[in-house]
C-alpha cells in the first residue's frame, strides 16, 4: 500500500482543517448515551435472570448489540478518551457481551482495518462463505475464488438471515477465549508473548457471561434453548446486518487489489486511502448515527478509525 499519494495528503489536510478546534474524542453526548446503554443493559439482564422471560432475553440481545456498536467498538479503537485506561476499560464490553476483547482486536484492528476487503487478508471479506457470497466470482479469475461457488449459495436469498444469525453463537461458543488466536495470520509468537498473558481474564469473563445469560435465566424458568441461544442470536443478527451493509452497497469495490491508483495490477502501489473510500459505504443521517454508534459513516470511520 501507499500512504503518501496526492489524494491522501489532500484528504488528511482537508479533514484536519475541518476538525480544527474540535476534539477527536468522545463528546459529552456520547458519554450520556454510553451510560443509558449500560444502565439499560443491567436492568434488562436482571429482569431476564430473575424471570427467564423471552421478552427480556430479546431486550438483552438488543442491549448487547448496542454495547458492541456504541461502546466497545470505539473503545477498542482508542477513540473514547485520551486516557488509555478508559479505552481499555470499555473495550472489555466485548467480553461482557460474550466475545473476547483480544480476539476482537486481532480480527478487527489488526486485520480488517488495514486490509479492508482484501480477498486473502481481511477476515470479514469471506467469513460467510461457502453459504453466502458477497462477491461475484463468475466474471473473471480471482486469487481466492472457490472452486464451485454453487452448493448452498444457490439458496442464499432464503438463508441469508439464518446464516447471519449464527454469528452470535459462533462467537459465544468459540474456544478462542482460551486460545486467544483468531486465525492463522496471527503469529504464534505474538499470541505467546502478549495475548496469552490475558487468558485468565478472558476465560473468567466468558464464565461470567454464561452465569449471567445462560445459567440464571434457566434457573428462573427459561427453556434450555432460550437461555443458550436467544440473547446471542438477537445480538448477532443486529450486528451482522450492519456489518454486511458496511461494505456491500452496489458500487463498492469488493477487491482493492484489482487495480492500483495508477491503473496497474501491482499490489505494491495501491493507494490505501483510496482503497478505504472505495471499499466502504456511508449511509443514513443523524438517526442512523445515534443507533449505530456512528458506524453508518463507514468511509469516514475506515479513513480515521
């Protein structure tokens, strides 16, 4: 990638000028929304844990999705506060909702953002395959094209929402809380030298999640299926519905390696800033921004996370 193109310099200078006098960190209204979400989460979790009612479980799933979108995500990017303590504290929101902060960091910060929609490096680019395909592989050869995009994908118009809803269970019931390695691109040396130091915290949070969300509602009358899957399925379908929108509008580029900024096929000359613009999608206005934690502004977020 290139980071010093005329486009990049002009973009950075323009945004810096527009932001002059404005803090890059969370304003007061952000913190007000944060505490509304926190208190709402505690209230709905208490109701679900003490009644086991389906209604409260759905609301817990919505609250957990709000933590993922509007608290944990920004905290993981270090954008809540100049003080790293607060960013680190609220980044544990990932653990509160059944994920793991350090797995999220690997998947989202270390690989998705640097390599947005790169066909072989972005873990989000093909995570639903072979059930769902968001890129048309039929028009030309592709470096990671599946041998037969048929199979289940023939029915993806009918199974999309079901497949996306499985994101929640795939995270919650994943042993990554112990392994602390998201994929094979993460060097084992990094896992052993840094992430493994946090294994006790990660595993403890996961047990705490199961106690709050599975065991207590079950003891209060929820069915086993409800206590095991309701919250994470609701949370998962909300999150994934937004995830797939973020990079899959018509006209967005599903493969930034296809052409460089100079029109050649050399991957070493891809304009990184241009790639972020062309592979992301911004939509909606103030209402969407409040409900998604600003993640409707994907182009801006990918340029300046």
